[in-house]
C-alpha cells in the first residue's frame, strides 16, 4: 500500500477501531483512557497544525504580505467549522445534554454529527498530502496529522457503536454504522488530492484553512471533553506528550 493511500485511510481506521469496542466492552470506554487519547490527539493535532500547515503556508509567501493568506485561511477554517457546529449537534458522550428526546433520536443525531465533523478532518489530511506531493512539504507532517486525527476518532467511534448496541441493535450492525461515520474522511482527502494541481495557487490559503479546522476541533470538542470532571490532568499530560512527539518527529524527519 502506498504511503498516500495509507495516510488517507488512517483516520477511518481509527473510527473503525473505536467502533469495534462494541465487540468486547459492555460499558462505555473508561474515562481515564478517553482523556488520555483525547489529550494526546489534541497535542499531535495542534503541533501538526503549526509545523505542517501554518508555517509552510507562511513560507510560501514573501515579505510581510506572506502572513495575509495564512491569516485569511485560518479564520476561514474556524468559520467553516463554526457553521457546521451551528447546523449540527455537538459531539458528546452518552448522557450528554440532548433534552427529553428518545435515545434512538439522540444516537442518530450523534452519528450524523460525527460524520459531518469528520469530513473537514479528511480535507485537512488531503491538503497536507497535497502540499507534500506538489510543493515539496514534509510527508511526515501529513502522516502525523493523520495519526492524530485517527487517535481522536477512536472514542468517537465508540460513542456511536456502543449506544446503538445498547438500544437493541446487533453488535455487527452497531459496528458498521459507527465505522461508516468515518468513511467520509478518506473521501474528502481523495477529493483534495484530485484537485491538487488546480489548487496549487491557493495552497497557502488551503493549508491555513485546514489548520483552522483542526484547531477548532481541538478547542471546541476535545479540550472541553478531557478537561472536565476527575483526572483532567491526565488529558493535559497526554496533550504535552502528543505535542512534544509531533514536534520531535517534524524536526527529525523534516
């Protein structure tokens, strides 16, 4: 399998792995494990956004005006995810504030929310890959970004498949629905790669846009999730480890 295809598929495999928890866990994922995963993924994604997306975006320009495309792209990425959050429900573990609606309705909305949120993550991986293939950027950075997203997707897959099984669906069906919520990621990444040559001129904007989308996911979805309740410091430690690991990989492999 080529490195490009593998990088596109890694986030989907993370969702599938999380969905597979339905086969060997009777209860929700332990809180400590979830916090470590979310914290580590947050650190990797923030570091990858900076070194693999924002800095290359700036370096593609010249002089003081080089900061303009990254600034515009970054804000556009945030705005795009803000719009998605406005029109879809937020991603919360079972028991989140969904009001007096049936569990089936909640789980269906949760699956829809995860699927829609996954699409811009796939775009981000595609943009990083396009930069590596067309502008001589760091391929390791695209791989690390893909890995960070995959780690984040593990608990997301679990919070879809496990409630579905609890509602009476078979474990296989619950796994299938949970895993399919991540299929949009390689699709989104592949679409960007197909348009790579035509978007080369706006690559600084696209790289920063992907970074904005990633940072929004971290700040809006991941940080609140691992910083609440007991053992919040576990998530913070995971963030530090993920950030340092990505920083070291970028320097050593760059």
